C-alpha cells in the first residue's frame, strides 16, 4: 500500500480513537501528576506497585518493588502495575515530582492502538484508505476495552487484535512469512511484559499464526518448529526480564492461586450479552461474578458477522483460505471453553458441572481464576470475521458501505448513560499531621497485624495513607493490595520480637499491649496509635513521648 493512503488511514484512526476515548473517559486521568483517582479499587494495587518500583534501585528483573509487603517484597508484575510501562515510566521519573502516574496515558494509547494496529494488519488486504479507517473505527469501539476502566492492563487488547489480524496477512514469499513470524514474536514479547492473562492468550494465538504459516506451506515443518521454539524463548525472556518468573518462583502454588475459579467465568453466549452496553439488545441474567466474562461484540460487529455468514452462499473462501484459519479457530474455541470454567452457567443458572475434568489442571485454575477473560480471543476472531465481509466485494465502494453501516450500528448501540465508565474520581487526602513526616528516621513501617486485600483485614484508607508516607519517605511497608499473596502469610501473627528500626501502627488493642510490654513508646497521631523503640532517640520518639 502506498504511503499517502496509509498515512490517511492512520491519521483518521488516531483522530477517531482520541474522540472515542474523550467520549468515554475523564480527561483528567491523562495528567501524569494526578494520582488521587487511583486510591481505590484495583487501581490502588497498580498505583502503589508502580510507586514502590519507582523508588527501588534499577535491577534485573525490572520493576521490582522490594519495599512493598516487606520483607517478602513484591513487583509491578504482582500488582497489575504493567511491568513494561513501569520500566519505561521509570526512565522518565527524574523529570517528575512525587505525584507521577502513567496509567491514564497507557489507557489512552491502548485505545489509539486498537485502531492503529487494525490499519497496519489489514493494509495488504484492503487498499482503500476510507475502508481501512472504518475497520480501525470498528475495532476501536471494542466494548470489552471500553468497559475495562478499572483494569488498565487490559487496554493492551491491541496486541491480541494485532496477532489475530496477522493471521490474515497475505504472504507472498518466504521473506514475507518470516517477517510475519518475527512480528508475531515481538507482539508476544510485549504481551508477556504486560499481563499474565494477555500473555497466555497472545501466546496461544501466536502459535496459531505460526501454525498457519506451516499448514499453508510457507514454512517447512522444521522451520515452523524453529519459530515456535523462538516464540517460547522470547516469552520466557520477557517473563524473566519483567518479573513474572521471579514472582512465580518466589511463591508457592497456594500463594499464586486464589479463589474464584468457576465464578469469574463467562456465559457460553457472553459474546451476545450486552449487559448495560446496548440501546437495542436486551441483557440477560449472569452469575454473580460473571462480569469478568463480559465479551459483547457490539451490534455493528454482530450484524457484520451475520451478514458474512449469509454471504457464504455466494462468496465462499477457498479450502486453502479456510485452512489458514483452522489453528486460530482451535485456539479461540479452546480459550472460550476454558472461559466457561468448571461450572458452566447459562443465563444465571448452572447447566453443567465439570469439576472432575478441571481437577486435573491443579493450581492453574486458581492462578487464572478469572477464566471469563479467555473469551476475548474468540471475540477478536469473530469481529475479524465480520470485518472480512468488506473483502468479498470487487468494488471498493460496496465494502466501504457495509463497513460504514457496521460502524454506525456499533456507535448507535452504545448506551452511554447506563455505562459506568465515568465513576466519580476522588482526590486523595494524605495524613495531615507533620508528625508522620518524622518517620524518615526509620527504615520500616508496619501495621499490626498486617493488612492484605482479600487475605487479611484491609483498611483501605489506612493502608493508602501509610503506603503514601512509606513511598514519600522511602520506607518499607508490610501491608498492601497485590494480585497474589506472598508465601507464609499469617494474618493473625503476634510477633514476640520487635525491631528498633520500625515504626509500628497497631490496629488492634492486643498488638498495642504487646508493644507497650516490650517497652516501646506509643502515642496517638491523628487518632492512630504509633509506636517506636525507646532505645533510639529520634524526633518521632520525642513527638510521641508525653510531656
């Protein structure tokens, strides 16, 4: 494709993506110095994963956060802080002050990426820049991404869109096939540096892309196996560089796995259930936690898909073309099967119990408990199939017309007043007393007993404020919100020995009594008991000592 039409399509996709983002999400999150909106929900986990990784010295693996959940430590990989983005943002850290976040920009670039990648992977099949721009618009209006405001890592769905799109790339030579394989490995590398769920999905799809190059005869089986091996090495390298391997090795199967498998699943027809998205399609009931399986295609994509199926009567792909998509269909359907989990729930009712079958997978089901997300490869594949309707027409204007109809339907289907993509954004209020600033004479701060989201007691406001002070003063903290718990957690442990270099914040009376019996100096700060060793003469000790 010539540069000018390609540039037109890319600029159009960027403009549409920016408008789409602005229509759904608050522009304030793009301000890198605005962190207050992230002190709640799962944003909390990502924010402090990033901030403590920012404080840590550079190391390999990247994005480690040894001061978070001390002494076990954590990392961006275990806190949904997007290790790839954390590493890049850390490079620019000297140019920013204390308040610095990249998540809003990551989400914005993710929305733009959906359109840009769509243009790039369709450009050797669609020569018309207007049609390319419409394809980009349809992929940009992905309902899954638009409803993932609470989970920034999944704005990298463009990686999955790119890999599925590569499977349709017209390969005319061995050199072209090798370029496709190299780009496939590169996208897999990025996915493995972003999020484990996306990584597993993208790796499965990447294997399907490489398999297609073999079954169509572009690669000999030996070269195909070589590229699969290269893909495996690439994935392991990325997992290691960005902390996922070290995070897995530092835990046990019990600490990496957690509850929820069988509940965070997808309805078998989740692709057609709009929930709050649609103005025209009525939702149906789902299980209590099946929101993780939300995979609605959107009315425009559904209509294009149905039309493409109907068009098979007149425009049938060749056997060679169909063979190219068989590996992809196997992977997508396999992922969709896992998405429904061991308790298949249809319209809110259990229809099949497959617990015996899934028991053979051991801790994997607990590690990837939100199985409903694995419906996404099929979601992207079916959207791709619908868009391919434009390829059956010889006249560009006909393809352009059907794509325009799909885009307009997708846009009209959005029921924005019912969506929850614009939650009220809060301004974080840190501790007000200057006494908290005196903790810098110490190395650690510890809540007693430790507070850990989903595992132990968790006072979000207290943990947020203490985490902020620990980050600000370069201290460690023993509590927090992470994706997977560190090994050996005992929520009710009462230590018998205390550290002179730690500021203790007892949460219950029993722990306060233990510290007083150990001879620690304790005093109230903003309604919270704070205790330090009597053996050290520090500013904080003097502030806590009664006159």
